[in-house]
C-alpha cells in the first residue's frame, strides 16, 4: 500500500513528504572487509575513492532554509564513510534542527568515533529528533571486531550510554554472520542495557554466491568469515523491545543455537 498519493515529484516536495538520503564523508576509522570502501587485500581504503567531506558552508549552500524545510526526514548514512567522521557534523545537524519544525534525522555510525563527552553534547543537542543507529555485532571485543575491524566495542557501548542518557534516541544495527549468530539474544540484551530502544538483525547480503568471504588482514595473513545459517525466511526482522520480550527473544536464541 502506498501511504501517500501523488502525481509527480513536485507535488511530493510541496507537501513536505520527501525523505533525503545523504553521504557527507568518505572518511572512516573502520575496515569492515565487505564494505564498499574497503580493499579486502589489506583492509585499507580502496584506491579510487577520494577522501572528501561536506563542510558546513557547503551544506548550507546546497540546502538553504527554504529548501531544507521541504523535507520530512534526512537519513545521513555511511555508505562510503562514517558520518561522524565529518568535522562539521555537529554544526550541520544543529543547522537542520534549528531551521525545521518536526523533521527527524537518522544517522548510521559504527559508534567508535569521538568520546563520551562529545556524544553527551550531541544527545543534548538533538534529543528526540535524531535517531542514531549503532553497530553492535558481538558480546565481547573479539566477536564484535571479527567483522567491525579497527573499532572498539566498549567505546561504542560507552558512547551509546552517554548519548542515550542525554536524551538522544539509540537503536542498534547488527549484521549476522556465522561467528555471532548464536549470540543474537545476548547481543540484544547487551544493546538494551546500554540504551538502545530497538535492534535490527540483518544477514549480510554481500557473500553473493559464496558461503565464505576471504580477506587479507593488515599483517598480511589470509582470513575468512562465513555466512549465517540461521533458519529464518526473511533477510531481516525489526522489532521494538515491546515485541522483543523474553519469549520471542528465547525463540530467536533457540533457533540460532539449532543452526
């Protein structure tokens, strides 16, 4: 069902129903092997990707207030880099919130960038008008960093704690592989403990026709990680904590342990 009927893009724009998706940085501190920006041979940045980022002045020029006010939602994602690496992210988000009424911002990050004090100030700034999606993919550093290379699980949890306590909305995004599929329940419990309001589990779709992914680590050693074998029909499922009750989470846990 289409929630809104419209005859053309201009009508959608005039009715302030447009949702904008932005990449504002190609910088990232992580080296996730399957990421678009990662060279699987050494886990550095792919050579052809330039290191660029939007400045606050560039953002204001591209999105003056009269244009900004036409959008319903802005999703600042990290397809080619992590948004929190942008040096002006605080100013950009502040500008959006100050000059719109009711617009919501969504930000995807690995969460292992900046410190607790910065995230506290950011939470105070955005309150309930911004949702941050944090990457939590293990119950300990070794499990988490199997895929989220060069990130720090404890730092992520500390930053999420600080942001959530300051009033920001935290949700967790967990990519499921063979190495973490048996801990889905425990990852959910850990995420909830540190302030997440919801959690999304999604199986990686970047294995293509293979069940394993080969990469070369920074020290030159060859390593692999493997596709999840969870017996679920959908590629992902997304539930609020109201639905992620003890019974439903136990079912997920049992399914994962039977895989």
